C-alpha cells in the first residue's frame, strides 16, 4: 500500500503494547503500521471464518443445557 492510499488514524495503545510493538518493529525492520495492519487483517480473517462456521451450523437443532447434561449422563461422561 502506498502512502497516498493509507488513511491516518489515531489509535490509543496500552503502554506495554506500544513498547512491544516498537520492539517488534525494530527487530523485524518493519513499520509499526505494517505490523498493525497485518494483525488487523488476521483478526478480520478469523472473524470471517467464525461467522462462516456459525452460518454453516445455523440449521442445527439447539441443545439446551439440561439436554446436554442428560446426553453426558447417557454416554457415561458424567
């Protein structure tokens, strides 16, 4: 991404996270922005995967807690 495509944003980090980010940036020779962008992309991909899993199970019958305990007793787990 070029600097002209980037949007400047203010993000407030906990001091220990900021220090860790600065150290990782220096060690990896990558910008702090690059590291944050990569982490955000990964988090959004994980959210997308989670939502896809929920959609794929949407038609499953819901199991109440009581029914679940009964099932555990029946199969010898409890």
